[in-house]
C-alpha cells in the first residue's frame, strides 16, 4: 500500500513537470539565435544573474537532426564550430523588417564563449580593513552598460 501511494505521488509530480515544460520545435528555414557564454577567465563570472549567457544570430535552420538537435547555417568566421546544436542552445527569432542586426562575431571563440575585457575605470575607492587598505576600482566591461559595472581589486 505504501509503495503504491509513493508511486502515485511520483507520477503526479512527473505529470506536473511535463505540463510546465515548453517543447521547442523548429522547421527548416526558421531563424534562431544561438546561445554563447562569457568565459570564466575573470573571477566575477563565477556569479550568475545579470551576466547570464548572451545570444547571437539570427541563423537559419538547415535541417533537423534527431529529436532535439538542429543543424544551422553558420557564417564563414565560425566555420571551425560544429554546426549541430541541441534545442536548449537555440532561441526562436521572429523576423521583423525593422530590425537591423549587425554584430562582430570575431570575439567568439571555438567553444562558443567570449572573454570579457575591461573598457574603462569609472571610479576609485579604498576598502579599509582592520590592518590594511585595499585599493578598488569600478570597471566598465565590454558589451555591458554602466549599470553593470563592478568593483574590482586595483591590481
């Protein structure tokens, strides 16, 4: 009796998660954005949130490969990246003639990540501890606005 109750409880939880999950499907010729991630070369990218993965594109879907993978048409500068991606790496793009999409994909590495670089120092301060003082700078990062600037060690 206990096993049956637990089995029913597990099945009801599963059906709940299946109802909430959004199944993504694309057709040949659809346009999608491709997800890329910032590299973790700098300590601050251990954090998530406002520095979540970014999307590039749009790219055209050439064909469906299996149940959850799609082959997309990549530009020549990304020719060393495999062109088949899981559906979780894609986001649907709805075409609009008023959109002007231009970007430089030269900053994207082979593993679909990019390295953040500091652009400018916005402010300076000193953090005073019990026995020492740490010089800090507020850094404006490439591809981010001033509201996303972070405080870093001056070194």
